[in-house]
């Protein structure tokens, strides 16, 4: 649900999955493994801090380049 109003500096689950290049199930796996934590929203519509998403995306890109 993209129309939800979120705080600046945060991304929805759909936006986060798009940035990381994963499906929503892959995003849930990253959260379950502790690689990313929710920073707001609701249980069904979580938000993720854009800074945390950028750090994780950079780590994943570096690992893929190696």
C-alpha cells in the first residue's frame, strides 16, 4: 500500500524490497535474520529507515562484486 503517509527518511516494505532487489518474502527473511530492523509503521505495513536500507544495499553490492 504505497499511499500510506510515512515519516521522512523511511521507506515502505515495497520500496525497501525494490531498493534491495528482493521480493517481499526476501525482505521478510532479511528481517528475520536480523540484517534489517523495522523502524515504524504497523505489523502489516512496516517502515524501514532509509539509512539502514542504504547501508544494507551497499553491503550486498560489495558482496556481489567480490
